[in-house]
C-alpha cells in the first residue's frame, strides 16, 4: 500500500498475525490488533494498540475497526475444546465481518485453508469453507488466502513432531506416508497477505511454498536434521491418533487432530498451482536445526488456558 494506512490485525501477539504486523509496521503503516491476549509479551510495545477480540460485544468490535482501511483476519480455532466449537468460531468470524462492514473497512484479507471443503467429516475445513462464502458475500472487497501448513519459529505442528522425534524411541506415522505437503514460510505468508491488501479486486490465492514433500520424506528430513534415532513405524490412522492423544494427556495438550490426520491423508495439504512463497522448508530446517523441537509448544497453553 503506497500511503500509510491504519490496519487491523487479529492476533498481532500470536503467530501469523505477528509477522503480518511486523511487515505492515516496516512499510510505515499503523496497526491496531484485536486479540484475546492484550497483555501477552510482544515486540511491538506502544507501536501496536491492542483492543479486545470480544465477539459478544459487536458494537465495541465495530468501534475498534473505526477508520481502519484493511482488516487482516487470522482468527480461527484449531480444535474444539471447553465450549469452543467450530460452529461458534464460524459465528464469531461472521460477527467480525459484520462489524468490519459496519465500520466501513475497505478491504478484508481473510486467512482460510488450502482446499477448504464442506465435507462433513472435516469440521475444521467445513467451517473454513462456510466462511469463504461469508467473505465473498460481504460488502467489502476481499482477498482469501489459503495456506497449507505454515512453518516458522512459533509453529506448533512441525515443532512438536520434531520434539517427539527428539524424545521418543518410536514415532507412529498415520498410514503409509505417501500423501504430500507443500508448506509455506510464515514470512512469505505475511508478505503475500500484505501484497494482497493494496488491491481492490476479489481474489482467492493459495499460500504454498516451492517444495512438495511426502509425509514420509518430511519425517525423515526432520529426523535427519535433529540427528534423531527414533524408529518411524506406520500405523493405522486411528492408532496413530490415539498415540498422539496419549502424549497429549501427559503434555495437557492436543498434539494432533482428527481433521489434521484426515486432511493430510486426503492430500489436502498440497495444491498444484505456482508457489506463492519462495522459502524452502529444507533450507530453513537446516538453519534452525538447533531450535526446532527443543521445547514442546502447547496450543492449549497458548489459546485455551
Ligand atoms: N498454522 C498453520 O499451519 C495453518 C495452516 C493452515 C491455515 N492456518 C490458518 O491461518 C490462520 C492463522 O493461524 P495461526 O496458526 O497463525 O494462528 P494463531 O496466530 O495462533 O491465532 C490466530 C488468531 O486466532 C485467535 N485464536 C486462536 N485460537 C483461539 C482460541 N482457541 N480461542 C480464541 N481465539 C483463538 C488468536 O487469538 P489471540 O490473539 O488471543 O492469540 C489469534 O487472534 C488461522 O485462520 C488458521 O486456520 C494456519
């Protein structure tokens, strides 16, 4: 965006929203974040104003979006827990969209997921598919971004799989491991989001990196990078999910969800178009081998406690 603008970002103190915020500030824009964690330690200090992401107060939400040119929406829940449901997250996002419309926001940059589908056996994906329709029906111009898997320092999934490879003698991979993934680097994802903000046309863009790996290749890559001697065994998906639940019980977290396993095995973490990010997971892992998976990253601690 050529001129400095006021942008709203959900989750500036969390993962993807943090990188979008960094990028916007570097380009000279002002950022207001909507967050459930206004006091979370963050690198931005007074440069980012925090307002509550409180879906129960639609008028306050709209007031927080006053004068905002672009809303970057990253809000979603990874799994249902403690009364939070995918249906509730859909309703919450619709309340946010309505608040943005009421406030006169020009453009919505909305983060969805690659291959969002209304298939009922994939509630995460079905919620995302329903929201894509809500975004398309909104009065704002919009960009829908569809990432596969996002990797970076604060990533949970790749980090925790590597953590298991560092600490356990066996790793139970669901199925044969031949399904593919095409991850995108979080900074490339932020770059894509910011570049889509300045446009006025309605677009849907996959956020995919330059490398496609099978899950089996990816596990070997992670294991090699951290010099893991863990034996990778292939299990029926339900058994692999139960093994991850056992670890989750000990860590008080959800390590892997049923949607994630099914999405992976149904090849939903890959798309065929050109790459929209340029950073290669293989190179990034080589550079970050000393940090990845050193500590367990808990989704529950980050978002539900
Ligand atoms: N991470 C991936 O690999 C991946 C892959 C495909 C698609 N996506 C999509 O990309 C977007 C950003 O993902 P991310 O991993 O970067 O998320 P994130 O930064 O951890 O969270 C994004 C936003 O959602 C809010 N949020 C997350 N879980 C919540 C919960 N249980 N209750 C209330 N608020 C919650 C956060 O609130 P706070 O501000 O309070 O932290 C934050 O505002 C999401 O829409 C996700 O579906 C992510």
